[in-house]
């Protein structure tokens, strides 16, 4: 029978051999690493500088990118949106779904078509809430919405209604255009506020957005719109390859008019062979599982056509 001292001596003898073998194996792995061979990352993946257009247009207004400041600001937004591929591809997909409805309202309201890109950069075409509590596709603040005639309370928030919020944004933009005279300044005021833009124009003694010195967010704002417009209108140029089938599609709906309270929206949904989830997807402005409607106001509730849910 072997004693404990025998095994201790055996381990003492074998350990250097084991360490030598393991060390050699580790060295082999390291030597086979692509980074130990002066690996050229550029042979596998390339990041290209982008060509900056000399001239761009917004809402029919010509913008010359002829100064270092303007070109660098445009370059930044083109780079950010081109190389944040997953986000921009999602924007392209959602635009195909929601732009037709937005375009129709903009046209009817006399607002240039390019303002659809403003809604895109504001929310990514999602019913989100900002840190400052702006809500919906158009990121409308509570006070602004109320002033423009939207119903906003714990039961109903029409900032989440795409049709009504788009019309509200149009009212604001018309007011801003009347004050400033250009659509570019009107768009900038959507971010900075009409009084904020006017104050800066007066203080800096200039008359256009591109001569203004503003904070980081407001300084980037118009260029974000211009960049996303450029990419969406020329996707292949910026490396976005997709088929029509890859895009999200507009879902046909019918409007159901309601002028009475609804005690239970889940039960109401079942009347139209849909569930609560589908009802809320199409009517995010309904904030609770019932509709109070004590005033007997007429609401239009969107119901997707059969086969589209």
C-alpha cells in the first residue's frame, strides 16, 4: 500500500511537466490569435467617410453647406445615422408604415411634406414619453396640447392619437411660420420654442437658423432632420439594402364612432373580434380600461380590418 508521502512526491515530480504542457498549449492558442499576427481589421470591416452634399433642401428652402461649421454639423448627423444601422433601419421600416397617414394630413393642412421627418426624429414614430414629459409621435407638451385643443387627462390623452396630434403639430408650425417667415426657423422652434428662437434671433442680431448659436440639442436639430431625410431618400447610397417585403406596412382600419361611456374596453374589443392589446395598439390615446365620456363627446376608435390583426 502506497503512503501519503509517495503521492506527495509523485505530484511534486509531475507538476512541472503538466505546467510545461499547459503553457505550451496556451502559447499555441495565443500565437494563433488573429491579433498576434498583425491582424488587419480593415480587411474584414470598413468604415467609410461620407461625402457631404454641397446643397440640401428643407421644405423648399435651399441650404448651402458652404461653411466649415455647417458641413461639420451635417457630417456628424449623417455619420451617426448611417452607422447606427439598427436604429436607422428601424426608422426606414416604420416610415413605410406611418408616413402615408402623416403625409396626407400635412398636405391637407398646407404643411410641407418634409415635416414628416421632424416627427421621425422626435419620436422614432413611437408613442414615447420624453424626460420632459412630451408625449406621442410629435412629442407634444401637456400645456401646448391643451392650448391647441387636445383632451389630456388620466382617462384620455389625445397626444397619442396620430391624426389629432399631427393636426396639432401643424397648427403650431403654421403659427411659427407666420412669426419667423421661414419653415426652417419654424422647425427649429418646435425644439426650442417660439419665444426661445425669437429671443436668440433678437439677442444675436441674425435672421436665420444657420447663423444662430444655440445649445447642443437645438444646434443639431435641423441637421438631424436633413440627415435622416437624405438617408431615407437615398438608402442604397448609405448602405441600407432591403426589399419592399422587409418594411412595415400600413394597417387598414375602420373608424367606429362612440359618443357614450365604455365601461370595459376589453369587452368592447371583443365585439369587433379583437382583443384589448390590439385595441390599445391602434388607440393608445385610451389610457385606462374604460372611457368615461361624461360629456358625451364623439370619439373615433380605430378598428383594424379583419385579416390585419
